[in-house]
């Protein structure tokens, strides 16, 4: 009952945004794409029993947002943000990938994505620092997991670090898209025209 009510409460802002009158057809697509993203994240974050792979639902839904925004509203640094989002999604699945002995493909993917993040147009300073902070924390958790055994009393302590840090990032992403839906996607276009 707690999970169901939490999920429904998390879905409420998205659903209300879909029901309100849009400013024009250019607002309908981002509103719908944002609703798909926040709905899939609501089910992922507040579901009763969630598998690590379930993060792929909001991950796939997230790729509709840049398409729905269109070129006028899509910031040039959005690709770097999506690259970081991919890193976090991959990081959150690390416990599952280690069970399948996929350490090498995981490491290669993380290194390539981190390199790509550094090569893409830079997000605003606050986002850039947040993304880099996550990458640093992820690296520290990987080192901790590789070099130090978890306490005997808490054998899953390092796994909980992976999921806890990922969950914090996902909650922030969920709240950010929900806030953009509530204030309106047209604000992105104004920020682009105003130079950032």
C-alpha cells in the first residue's frame, strides 16, 4: 500500500501537466516525453520489488526528451548530460553485471563514456561539477569494492553504496524533469535565446 500510494503521488505532477492546456503543439511533445520519463522513474523508484534492469525503462524514455524538445529548446550541452546519465544507469547495474562476470565490458563502457563526457559541449558549471562529482564518487566506490572487503556483519554494504548513490542521482533527475514540466518547457527556449 505504501509503494502504491508513493508511486501514485509521484505520478501526480506529470499527469496533471498532461491534462492542463498546452501553450501550443510545440509543448505537447515535451510534456508527453517528460511524463513518460517521470512515470517510468516513479515506478522504478517507488516500486515494491524492482530489478536492477528496470532502470532501462526510464533510460529509454529519457531519449525521447531531446527529440521532443526540438532544436530551439535543446541545449547544446544536453548530450554531455545524457552521457553522464548513461554512466549512472550503468553504474547502478554494476551489482547485476558482476554476477554475470561482465567486469571488462563494464569497465570499457565506463571509461569510454567518461571520455565522451569530457569531449562533448560543457553543461553549465553547476551541472558540470555535479556530473564530475558523481564520476569521482563512483570511482571511489569501485576502489572501495575492489580493495576492501565489506564488514562481516554487513556483507552487502558496498552493494548498498552502489544502489544508494545511484538512487540519489535518480531522485534528482526525477525532480528536475518534474520541475521542468511544472514550470513549462518554453522556459528552456527563453534561456537559449537569453544566452544560457
